[in-house]
């Protein structure tokens, strides 16, 4: 099976949530079943697992408070912008 069908698209769109175990059980089972049958998506999943593990091992520092505050402020401002766009 090549990695180009709607099942592949759905699996790849949810890959990060699947890796982080942020999906409900039914969605996890669906993606796992797809990965079991699709070598291309399984390869992508395994690659993302390796990258996540490398980042996890490499990033033990926390952001300094000014940077953390700046990032949080930016996230909040984007959330406000999105809400404003969706409300009218």
C-alpha cells in the first residue's frame, strides 16, 4: 500500500497526538491498525518516534522566565485573534 489514501492522510495528521498518547482509545486503535497495515505510515511513525526521543534527551533545560512569558503572551494573542476571526 502506498501512503496516499484518506486513511494515510488521517493517520499522518494525528501522528503527533498518537505519539503523545493524546487521542481517545478508539482513535488510537484505528491509527494503530492502519500503522500495522501501512509500511509507509509506519516508517513515518518510527521516524517521528526517533526525533521525539532525541529531542527529549537533548532538551533538559527550561526556558528563562522572560522568554517563557513572551511565548505564552504570543500564544494568548494568537488565541484571541483566532477567536475574533471565528466570531465575526
